C-alpha cells in the first residue's frame, strides 16, 4: 500500500500544515510541513511522528502534543 494522506490541517496563514498519513493497514503517522511563498519547492517536512499509530485518531493525538499551533487551530473550528 502506498502512503495516503487521510487528513490535512492547515494553520491560519496557510504556510504550515499537519498531514495525517496512512502508511499501511492499521499504520498511521503524522507530518508537520511548511512552505515558503518565495520558494517554488512547495511543502517541506519540518517535524514528524517518532512512532507509528494504529489509528488516525491516535496519530492526531500525538501530533497535538508535538505541534504547538495545531491544538489552537482545532479549537478555533
């Protein structure tokens, strides 16, 4: 199975996001990415899960512990 982004959460600026990624059956990770408008490279990974998780929900819970802006964004929705 290839990696599939199951959910992408952007910050208010649109310059950072957290992607929840399914990497196999019952295997999930998260990635925090950023992009610089002046750089044509696109998104760059700046932080990622140290572990794999058995569900998207568990991966999101871990991302909230590691990515300071994420919990704030989710609260605003």
